[in-house]
């Protein structure tokens, strides 16, 4: 057999031809990869253009906001727009309120969802599977159905115009989606670890706290990211339950830059863009800081049923 007719086995089990065929195979593979990169670049450009336009608009003076044709980047950068965000409205207070609500609600969702998921995976009791199906069925329940009963309940408790309706419900289960994610991840942890810990006299709480949670950092980080984004950007809940401006969260506070009158030399749209970027900055920083755990948690969740 000549050299040109030799073949090599690839790691995926396919056969790579040798000689001239190998050259054609390599060219075809590189061409295929080239079009994949082109498609990814075009998709990245399409998704990144609105963000770039927001950054550009947030730095424009009022004379450049409505020129035609529009400019991609301002000729005279106006950094004052970012300072005006905090002088026109009590935006620092809005950020502080949002941070309190988001942090407490995120902690509540992580802990309560983890406890419920631990119960579904480590305890056997009659009706466990039926109860889990019932929990999952709540995902199909529209949130509009529960708005009125929840409002009546919180009004009866005297929680209107407080942070309680935005925080307390997170400590009761954490949500069906997060329970499902953590349950699927907990199923990948061998039960032999539980049995070994029980032989050493460990209680169920200690197994949960010292074994399950440390081994589930990726899944917990994923839940934390989703929970943080959900509460940081939540608009409907604060709109219903908060009435006083000093208790507004950042999503409600953005309305200040739409409804309140501005002075003539202040570019309303540019300041709104600057406020939107300030709002999005913590979410972006959290995602990039925890990206490794996020990808790992998504990849490993759902390996078992």
C-alpha cells in the first residue's frame, strides 16, 4: 500500500484519508470552520450594535442626538450625562434599595430552593414524585393569575409600600425552576457520600451543609446569577407594591428620566441611556465574574432524571 492511500483514525472514530485526499479533507474542514467564524462574527456584531449605540448615545450632547445622518461616536463627549443621572434623580438611593432587595431575595431563593431540592433527592416519602410534578406544574401557571391574591394578602399583612413583598416570598421554596435545577444537580452527587457521613454520625442537616452544598458550587452560582438578574431588573413587583419615591428600586427609578421635566440644556435621551448603562453594569460584571461557574452549572444540570 502506498503512502497516498494510507488513512489515520481520528479521535471521534472517523477515518482521515492520507495524501491528496488528506489535503482536500483539510481544506474542506478549514473552509467549514471559516464560515462558522464568519457567522459567529456577524451574530456578535448584530447583538453588540445596540449596546454600542447605547454607549455612544449616553455620551452625546443634545446637539448631536438628533442629527441626520446619525453619528456613530460623538464629536464632543459629554461625560456630564453620567453625573446628571445622580443629580436629576436620587439614583444612588435607587441603587441602594435595589441592592438590598436583590441581595436578600437572592439569598432566600438559593437557600430555600436548595433545601427543597435536597428533600426531593435525599428523602423517600409517599407521594414524593407526585409532589415534585405538582411543583413543576406551577411553571405553567401565568403570573397574572396570582397577582390579585398576592396583593390582597400583602395588603392584609400591611406590607404595601415596604420591601417585604419583594423579599419574603423568596424564602418559601425559591421557585419551581430553581428547585428543578438544583434537584437535577443533586442527583449527580453519589449517595455513597451520604451513607459514609451517616456512619460517622452526621445528621441530615450536616450532610446538606457540609457535603451537598460545597459540591454544588456551580449549580448554586447558576441559581445566584439567574436570581440576581431577575430581582435586579424586576419592574412589575416594585411598580405594584412601592409608592414612596424614597423606596423605589432602580427599574422604577428609570421612569424619572422619562416623566420628569428637564431643563433645556440637558439631553433627556442621553441621560436615560447613561442611567440604563449604570443599571446594566452590575449584571454584566456579575456574569463575567461568575461565567465559569455559570457554564459549568448549565452543562452539568440535568444529567440524571
